[in-house]
C-alpha cells in the first residue's frame, strides 16, 4: 500500500492519496479542518473520469462537511473520502480501512454514496476510526432515515416561510433521487399529505413510489421543468446550474444532496429569481448528527433528537441574517457558519 500526501487547495489541512495494487484500491482522503475536533465525513464510491476530478470532488465535499458539522454545533471538523471505481470488494474495504487508520484518528469515516453500513463493518475490522455501524455499544446504523427527518423538518419550515402554509397537504414536491435518503423523505412527505413528482435512474424505485405514494413519474431530464411548489434534489451534487435553474418553476428548493449549487453565483441566481433556497449543509446534517453520537460515544438519548429539532432554528437564524443583510440564503448560511468557526 502506498500513501502519499498531495497538494491540496488553499485553506485545507491535507489531501492524502492511496494506491493498493493487491486490492485495486485507489482512494483519497481530504481533511479540510480539525479546528473543532477530528474531521468526519463519509466515504463515497464513484467512477471518476480522472484523478483530478476525484481530487476536486473530495475537497469540495470535505469543506462542506466542515460547514455542516459547525452548523449543527458538533465538536467535529470536516473531512471526506472517495474510492475511485465502480466495484468494491471486502479486501478493498479493508485496505481502505488501513488507509483511514494510518491517519491516526484525524479522520473518521462512514457510509456515503455507493457505500453501505455492511461495508463499514468490514472497515471497522482494521480501524476504530469508523462510524455508521450496525453493531456495537454505540452503533448508529444507517443514517439515511435521520438525514431525511431533518430535511423534512426544514422543508416544512421553508414552505411555511415562503408559501405561508402551516402544513404540507397538497403541496407539490418534485423529488430528484429516490436512494436511501430520498426514499425516506418521499415517505415522510407522502404521510404529510404532499403530492409527489419523482425521478430516479432506477426505474424500479420510481415504479415503487408511484405504487406506494401515488407519485407521478417524471423523466430524468424533465424534473427541473415540472410545475411544483418545491424542488428537492436528493441525488448527486452540482445539479443546480444556470441551465437547470432557468427551467425551475418552483418557489422553494430544499433537498438532501450535498453541494447542490454548481457555484456561489447560482445561489445569487436563485435569489434573483425569488426562489427560496434552504442551504444543503444545514438541512441535510441529520446523518452526521446521528454518526456524531457514535464517534463521541454519547450516552444521552436526546443527543440526536434535540439536534435534529434545532435544525429549523438554525434555518430561522439564517433567514433572519439574509433578510437583515439583504443577501441570498447561500451567502447568509456561509456568513453564519464562518462566524461560528471563528469563535474557536
């Protein structure tokens, strides 16, 4: 196994690259900040077109974790890891675990896109710096339902703020992505009386949502242009760009995906179009809150629930800041979190 530290972007603490010829592992770990505690963030399996593309993504995601952890008032820093490829094996996951272990606790990993709690159980065979486990005294399991619960609460608050509706009855929500979090969110929305328009690469999941939730199936490329009250991006990041935002016919954007904006200018564009954007790293922090209880070995049964309930309070503070400064929600969220970071 060969682990090297490679050049990282300004403002980042470290970027590590690992190659293991025996297992085929090619992986990166980006540590953005350990200012408030060990860096924490999930591991993503993705078939990147190049190593440079993977570097860009893992660093962007790790900075998002710093902001997410601080917005949730967690004693953790920000980090992220990616495994480059389409397939994984138990041997590869053990090699990844040795990679994590080599950083001596500066980074805690967990599951993300393409990685499951069972994969993390394999990683845990070789390192203690792992969370999102299904077994053990402090095991937190799959964080997806908790993430979805936080997104749901912030979606309801956003609808109340922007549309003046006290509940979600007959509110139309276009859900992009029916993976673990997206599916749970769709279920919560259905139970609250919302009308769902859904799309996903997996057509079987779309059919299941139509059958179970009475959802309307929408082709992948048409989800941006549907007429709805809310657009909920729950797939991969950077889906909001000039082309897609120009198609939106919604009043609110709230979703579970990380790094939804392709750039800060897109936040300005949403604001100019009077589309309310609930910052992704604020509303989707339920998963890391759940994982944090495991990392911190927390015995307090209210640790997770109280912090999930506080997400809407944080959102309200950002709304107040945006109104006071006459700026977009994305800028207000960054200002709010950077003020928290500077309190160290």
